[in-house]
C-alpha cells in the first residue's frame, strides 16, 4: 500500500518532476506534486510524494529529512489526513 509524505522547505523553483526524481533514490514514486498558489500559480514551498510502500516512505524520511535539496533544507514526514490538518481559521470580513 502506498504511503503519502509531506515535503516542506522546497525551493520555489522545484517542479513536481524534479521532486519525483529526487525521491526516486529511495524507491518507487507513485506520485509527486508541488503545491501552487491558485491565483498566481507560484509554488507555495511544499508538496506531497507518494511512495509505493511503507518501507520506501520510511527510507525517504530517514534519508532525505533535513537534507539539502536545491539550496534548501527539506522537511519530510508522513502526511496527515486532510481532515486532521489542524484548526481552520475563520476569515475576518
């Protein structure tokens, strides 16, 4: 079963393809996506990588967390479920 990882600290020039290639050194990458701003299309500096197995995901965390990639230090950990991301802010209109 695939395991999804959160990847923070990305360079704003990192693409989904370069993210995929970087994580491929730890195993089979099912998907890789750099999250972008809806309005500008610019990178938000984080993304998600889905590894094909739990063992590969753990290997990626061990090998790549706090390591430099494209001039920035990555933060790699298991992604939280969408409903568990934390409290939502209420806009002040």
